[in-house]
């Protein structure tokens, strides 16, 4: 399907009920601009365990979670069963655990959901951690850092074999270990099955009733892409304010009360949102054990061929891989678009060419375009606080949800984006200097992202991502490379031949790029497209002089790619020193494209 199909057809959007745009815009004398929705944030109950108890009471027999077993058959856990397990775990924590947080080392499984909600119901913060931290080996430096910061009272490691090395090697500070198979450990531990066998008492409901809006509900970790992760305390009020914002803005179209299929990791802000909101709204969440990575994406495709959803959530890399599959698989295309009302991307900027191809597939299948919204946010804001809730063909980050005010501070011809609202954290755990640096004099959180208006004369058209300040660097000439915008332009030019890329590098005499290409991509065609790209650029800091195709995919274990599928530029460059040297060699070899 041609990328131009949507533009030629101009098919109408399939109906999606979204919140109207009604903005309060203030333009200040210093050039700063504040934007907020005039639509007030709906009232909400911040007591999440109490809200889930009410949901479970009215939906006891409805499937809450579904996950394929080893036999490939979906296994279902009802709301009633999930509530019973949560109450048992809550009672066990009240009876046996210290007051510290519950550190959760588990994948997306029902046990993760049980222990996360039980921690909160017992008055303890849930601290979910990527299982990658335990699987890496070595000195387990990142996990050791988290343990020392959080000082958990309980460590829940569902997969004992996976976590054994880390649990045995690290000083857990007296934390109680709960795990699937205690017999595998030399340290004292408790079987998860024994926790679930605990008989709940009235103490569970009493503990839930004592919870306050400003109590810590979670300790979430930042990505740690520029160092060790920071720990972000999140209150019950933060969580429910954000869930209400998103529900109010796009919830009717998203339909979290219906069927969800999602792979985003629950230890991450976006994945945690999907779990929390689906369970509170009474939907059924099918856990997708795939992800946009080699060898795993086929699992996602299998699930998408089988399960039709009205709302789909992914990262840009996932959409790029999905678009390739949709163009080649008629069965997948029919199932995917059968009920689809709304698609959302987050984590990074979506290349316009991917959106165009995706909409072309939608029009070919349904005669309609599908609303594509963004989910712009970060750990410090709980999850997305800006969304596209208006019809548009343009890729962007949208407008602020009710309750959040954004401040745009001029940086040349762009703006630095800052945010303030009930969903925004007050800082980092035991890091006063980093906390002070993260907020401006008015209490706005500094996102570090740069944005532009789609139409400076009409803010209602929304904002577009224009790079991350931390991704911008200087060549040896002193010229600045605006990495975010340049990367997006290159992805658009090279799609679908190239899935992702990394710009290189600080202090070099010219700009190079390392690419991950499709197996059938021709070096000569990539070179031709890069030459055409260069011809449209102004200045050496925007022109690519060398390019190199990487053979090995990005490594999660080396932190080159996050659990949500985004590339860590610095980690790729630091790990692939020999490839970088090839790229900038005085006499490049035949595998390097010279322009």
C-alpha cells in the first residue's frame, strides 16, 4: 500500500468519542506560554484498593486477567479470584512483614498484580523492578542500587530460578523473600503459595480504610538511561488523578472496561497505567507475552490475529514492526481493525511515514482512518498527561489533560516543556539536589523535552515533539546536532528499510549514523536515501557523512534497548566502540557508507 493512500482518499475517521478542546492560553512578556484545559478534572476517589474492592464486588465472575499457559491456552483469573488472592496477600503482609516497601521482581503475571495491590492495601508502597536487573549477572549493580535506596521490607521474586543469583548475592537488609520455589534458595524464604493460603480477616478492610490520598502507593524507577535509576515516590492521589485525566480525555474511545491486549511492562509507568486502569474500570486484560523485539514480536502477532480490541497501545518501534506485518497479512489486518477505535503511541516520537502507512492499511481494510493519539508523559508524571484528543493526521504529543498546566519556555525557535498538576510527583527519594533541579521556581516539573506548535497561531492544533535536550550534542566544530528532530527525519527518510538508528557522536568532526536495517535492505538504496536527505539539509550538523549497518540487534541486557522498546543512544555508542571507530576511520572499509 502506498504511503500516499490516506492523503489521496482522505477517508473519514472511524467514530471515536473524545473530550472537546477548550484551552486557557496565557502568553507572558518573557515569551513563556502556559496552556491548560478549561474543562475541570472530574472528582475521583484516590483510595485505589477501596475502588478495586468495589469493582470486584460487582464483577466477581468476570475475567480480569488472561495469560497463555505453557500449552498455549488462555488461562483466566476472575475479579473475585483476584480479590481473594489480594486479600490473602494483604493479610500476610499485615501479619508478617515490616513496614518497608514491597520490591517486586516479576514479569507481567497475575502474581505481580496480586502483590502490587496487596502492598498498597497493607499500607506499603509497591516498588516494581524490571526482571532484567536480576537476570544481568555480574555484581547486580542496578538492583543493589535500588535495594539500598528503597530498603524494602519484602522482596517478591516470582521466578526463583531467574532471581536466584541476585537474591543470593545481594545484601537485602533483612527483607523477607517471597518466591515461587523457596527450596532453590539458601536464604530463608516464604513460598508464594503459602502467602495465598492465608485466611483474610477484618484487618484487611480496616487497613484499606486507613489509607490517605498522600500516602505512598508506589516507588517507581526512572529508566536510568543516563546513569543509575532514580526512585520516584508516587502517591495514591497522583495515581488516581492521572487515571482520571486519561479516562476523561480519551476513555470513552479507549474503553478500558472492554477487552485489552497489552505487552507494556508493569514495572514501567505506561504499563502500570494499563494494569491499574483496566482493573479499576472492569475490563479484561489479555497479557501479551510478546514485545517489539526479534523472536518475540511473533507472539504479539499471534495474539493480535486472535483477539480484536477497540484500543491499542504501543511504542513507535512496535508500530513500525506491526505496520510491516499488516501490509503482508490479510488475516491480521482484518482482526486488528475489526473493532479498532483508537490507537496510542508513547515512549518516543512516531515517524510520520509509519503513521501514513498504518492509516493506509486501515483505509484499505475498513474505509476509515483510525484515530491515533499520543501518550506523552514520564515516570515523574505517573504516565501520560498530554494526549491528542482531536482529529489530525499529524504526529504530535497533543494537549494537556484536565488538571495539568504546561509551561513552554522559549529555547531558540522551540520551547522547553514543563508541567504542573495533581499527577506530578514532588521529587525523588532521598535526592534533594536532583529534586530541586527538576522543578522551576513556580513548581513546574522540567521534562527536558523540546516542543513546537503545529500552528503557532492556533494552539488547539497541538504540540509536536522536537527533541530532547539531553540528546543534543556538539561536533568538534562547535556546531550543535539537534538529535531528536534529526533522528525523526532520518527514520522517515529510511523507512521501512531501517527500523532504528543512533547518531554519532560528541566531539567528532562530522556526523555519522549507525543503523539497524531490515535483512533485505540494500546498502546502495540506503546510501541513495541518505544522499537525498543531505541535499535538503542546511549545515554540517544536519548532514550525514558516514553510515554503518549494525548486525547485532540492540541488547536489553546491556541497556541498549529498554523494556518498552526505546533505544538508549549513549549505551549503544559506549558498548560498540569498534563499530564507532569503523564509522570514523580515516580510510573506511567497504561496509561503511561514505557520503
